[in-house]
C-alpha cells in the first residue's frame, strides 16, 4: 500500500505484519526505512573461527586470507534476522502480530485477532507527518509494543543524537532507556533534519543500534544500519489506545 502527500511517502507491506518498508522524505532525500536485514554472509564463518582462520605456513597472506578485527565481534553480532526489518512491527503480550488483514473500503487500515479480542491499525499522512493509530475491541491487552527501525544518515557518528525533554542522553550508537516519554527527537546534523516521535499515551522507549558485520581490508567491522526503537504501553492500565506520530523536519523549519 502506497501513501504519499507530495512531501513524504510511506509504503506498507501487505504480509500480515502491516509494517512500513519505506518512509521517504523528498526534501531531505532520505528513506528512513532503508534498513539492511541481517542475513548470512560467507565470511561470517571466518569471523566465527576467529584467529583460527589465519593462514598457516610461510609466505605473505593475502587480504582475503588474513583474519583481523577492526571491532570486537561477538556471537550476538553475527545473529540473523528471521523476518524483514521495518517500522511499526507490533507485539501483543510479547508476541508478534502477524495476521493483520486489510479492511475493505478503509484506506491503510487493517485488523488482527488476539486472545482478548481484536486490534486495528491505521496509517494516516498529512504534510510531513505520519500517524499510526491502534484500536482495541473486546478488551485491551496488558502490554502492547511497536518496533521502529529508523535509518539515520549519521548512524553512530557524532552528528546524530537523541533529544528527550531538552536533554541529550546520547547518540544513535548508544543505548537509550526512558520511561513515560511523550516526545523523542532523532536529530541528525549531517542530514540537516530529523524525526520527532510523539507517543500518546506516553510510552516506555528502548533504543538500540542495529549493526551488521562486514569484511574490509582493515578486518571484520560492525556497520550500524539503523536505530531500533521499541515503544511500549500498558493499554489496560493506561486506559487508552496508542497513537504514534512521526514528524519529519528540516533544520531551520522546525517549530
């Protein structure tokens, strides 16, 4: 499903998860959904063997035979993704929602069943803003979360930072754990803009950098692909259905 306003475009997969695989901002020339899935590479076996993969015998080893590490690589760094990455991957009581079905006559709205009833999700676009809204029928779950994999040009460089309530808790390459967040900014000096994430009700936000492992002449290294944000609510306790707004802004135009 393609949605666009002339300023931004959102593309949702009709695969039962109803997550976005693209979120494009034309003015900033950035696809915030451009995240590489962690998949097997032939050189991962060499990284797993570590120094045992070094050339044996005399002579000068070629760049392809040498085993060196630019970064420390752990088994967790070589983990693979079972599913494609995306934005708005939903979980109810920790279980991934994979049976969203499109609603006839409703633009970008879908519904799935769960133990206590049903959950609906709808995307709406206006200008440079995208809104995702959920509704529960038959009873709200104890916990509900959605995962956003957001590609930021600065990655783990010094030009990217999180901003929460006017303070900077760290960059995109650092872990972030915040409670009762109403607004979070992903601010990117390199891009000259960023994304304002607004959550209602306020959400618990956990953010981690997503890395893949590559092999270069300098050795095995970790390359940051995106910032993975997990927003979590307690709908039954909070008594409200979640809403998330993503507003893409350009430096100098932000209010």
